[in-house]
């Protein structure tokens, strides 16, 4: 898989995976000085400024007026709900476990595609769905000490479901916009949805430890802005199916980074559940899906 990949593409893809994997530990570090809403807002105000500078440099096209409603909804689902829920969840769920729960997100995407896009799942597809949800349950139990579910796991599952809606509902826009344009417009929209919760932000920035503020800024510049640019560079040079297959490495990297950065290691049950969940995603996506009979518009 790596043999015919040029060095620039490999570097872009590798750095993207590292940046996205590091976001889970970065969130845990940022929560040491900020609340979930405040951390998300600092992160995406930073990312919006970075992408705004890029938009001017690259002369990004303005979105069509008719698409503003969809872009606003996508921003709400893919950035506002996703990141607020993820931040809330990571108050009690470790970075590695959070990455494993998010990795199960394509299970929701597959189910939504069945309901909304007319896709069909065969036997292997439904088996993969069951494995995915079984793995999610094991992760939640592992984070709850093996005796009960950690409440934070609910928020992270909500984040995974929300981002699945984001991917499904953006499908009609791909005929009119590039992936980076969709990301930029929806990120800006998601940031706008967060602005009503900005009260007290300046005070929070003044009181937060420098390490927490640096983590928030890193999250905005690295995983939220630079990584998407690198990801789209890789997508432009390789088939999407090959590029996205590397995302299965993200939880492994996230666990390693959380250990090095925060000294966190997930429980054995969490790791086992993550393996089951990722296996379910692979089974569903590789063997379980048939072409769509319809589409949403």
C-alpha cells in the first residue's frame, strides 16, 4: 500500500494522522484550564482565522446562497455538536478510549446511509454493525471500571453520531465544492453557532494555565486547520478509499500520544472493545455494503 506512494503524499498523510490522533490528548490537556464550551470556542476561533487567511490566499469561491442553509446545518452537526459533545465526554473518558469510540463512527454512517441514501447491508454488513456496537459497549464499560457505563461515553457516542450525520448530509455538495471548501465553510458556520456561549471567555483565557491555552491554540492550528489541508492534499493524489483506510491507525496513535503526553493508558477491556469496534467498521465497509438505490438532495 505504501510502495507506490510518493514521499510528499506519505508525509502529508502521516502528519495528518498524527495531528488528528493528538487532538484527543490535546482536548484533555485543554480541559485542565477551560470548560468544554470555552475550549471549543478558543480552538475554532483560532482555526477560523487560519482558514480565513488561507481562503484569501487561495481565493476560495464564495458558497452559493442556496447552499447556505445546508452548510449551516452541517457546521452545527459536524463542528458545534461534535466538538462540544467530545469535550464534555473527555472530562471523564480518557483520550485513548475517546479515540476508539470515535473510530466506531462509520457504523452510524453505514446505518444512516441505509435509511437516508437507500444503501443496503448484507449479512456481513449487519454483523459488522453488531460488532461495532458491541465494541462501543465494551469501551464504555472499560472506562466505567467494568461495573457500569461511564456517563462521558454517552457524549462521545453522540459526537460520533453527529459527525456521521455531517458526512451523510454533505454528500450532495461534493458535486459543487471541493472537500476543503466544504470543511472551511462548515467550520466557519460551526464557529458561529458557538459564539452565543462566548460570555466569560476573556476571563477564562486570563485565568487558564498557559499550558491549557497553548493546547487550545494547538488544537485550532494543527488538528482543526492544518490537518484538513494536508488531508485534502493526500486525497488529491491518491484514491479516497486508500487514504481513508489509514484512519484505522488513528486510535493506535492516539493511545500512544496520550501515554506520552498525559501518562494515560486505557484499560484492557477498553482496548479489547476498541479492537472489536474497529473490526466491525472494517467488516461493514469492506464486505457489507451494496450500491445505493437513491440519494438525498
